[in-house]
């Protein structure tokens, strides 16, 4: 009898351990399934390609890590071939060339003192209410690979990229100059995306315009706008997302872009003015003085031009 009781106790102990193992394994499997489901939902819910740049990045060969390389190639059309010319990184001490005199960041000039007029090429306004004429042309130079920029502002962009790299925040270009044909392609793709999601054609056009400017209304046509992210962000994300604002590269750009004549073009608190979704990756060249005034006074380009008109 004692032996039987002892064996029974041992068997009961074994059964209890087995139940614990089975229950624990099932619980861990349930947690894993829930975690995967949440991750999948977040991935599906991510916004798609603000500024149309995510679609441009579908050509993986067009993404290049930049450090302010210079190139002498000029073109007025979009170049889809890689840049094979020898490139030389400018000194981080070199002053970006621009037509306006340099100014100290600690000084904030008034709009009249900045000598900024709406006719100034640096301050051209392009949006749904101010489309570019089809006759608009700009002299472009290659920054790297397929990426081109207005020749008058290219040195400022190169210098910003070089200094960002020197500061430990190398940048990756996602989009610069964009042709009307390319904008039309991106916009139509976005419209179709909304139609496939159940929107009417008219509503799809309205929603698509919040993310991708229709042909003729995109700043990228000017050759003065650039979409860029840090190398660190680029390694984590294929798409352009608001999460870029959480990376050190964004902090560096926001704190230093005015030194080179650039502004964060579509701030989070100006969406009702610009009618464009917040884009922490989109920067616009306006010249040093205007950039410093706009940023220090918490304005967007539309508000600044209203003040000086």
C-alpha cells in the first residue's frame, strides 16, 4: 500500500508538471500570435508615400546614400541613369554659394530688410492655387545619380549634405526635381489607390492631392525642393513616414537647415495653411535670410509671402 500511494503521488506530480508545460506553451503561443497580428496591422495601416516619394523608391537602384557629392552634369530633364562621373566632397568649411548675402542666424531681419519679393526665384510659390505655367523651365545640375537640383541652389544642398555627414547624420535623397509626367504618374497611381479602397473618383482625387501634388502644382517641379531622410531611418523604413521626426537625422535637419537656406516646407502646425500633410522629410530652398526669418517666426512660406506682399 505505501508503495502504491507513493507511485500514485509521483504520477500525479508528473501529470501536474505536464499540464503546466502544456498550459505555459499554449499561453506563449497565444502571445506570439497576438504580437504578430498587431505587427501586421501596423504595417498594413502605415500611410503610403507622402510626396509621392515612396513610389519613386520602388526603383531600388535609384536610392543613394549621399554626403554632399558634387557633379558637373547639367540636364533639364529627369535622369534615370546612375551618375558614373567622379565626385568630390566639398569641404565642410566652404560657404554654400547663393545670390543673397550671408547673415548671422542670431539676427532676425524683417521681411522688408530681407529684400525678399514674390518675384524672387528663391521664393516662387507653387501649390494648388498657384500652379506653375507649362512654359516654366529651370537649369538643373546633378547632385548624384538621378537626383537633380536648381543650379543656383545646388551648392547649398551639397554643403548641407556634406555637413550632415560630418556631424554623424549622413542623409539619403528620396526625391529632388520631378517632371510633370512623373508627377502625373504618381498622382494617378494615388487616385487609383483610393478608388480601389472604395472612394468615388472625385473624393479619391481630393484625398490623393493631400499626399501627392497634382501635375503643375508640385514644388518638385521647381528644382528647389528635396525629400531626404537620414541613413539610419532609411535602413529601418522603405516608405516616408511621420516617424522620421523621431530620428536624430530629423533633429539635425530641423536645427541646421536654415544655415543653408532651407526650411521645413510643410510643418505639422501649418497643415490648414499649406493644405499639405505634415512632411518632416520635405525641405525647400528659399535663401538664408528668408529661411531664418520664416523659421524664427514660426511661419510657413505662404504666410511669409503674405507678410511681404
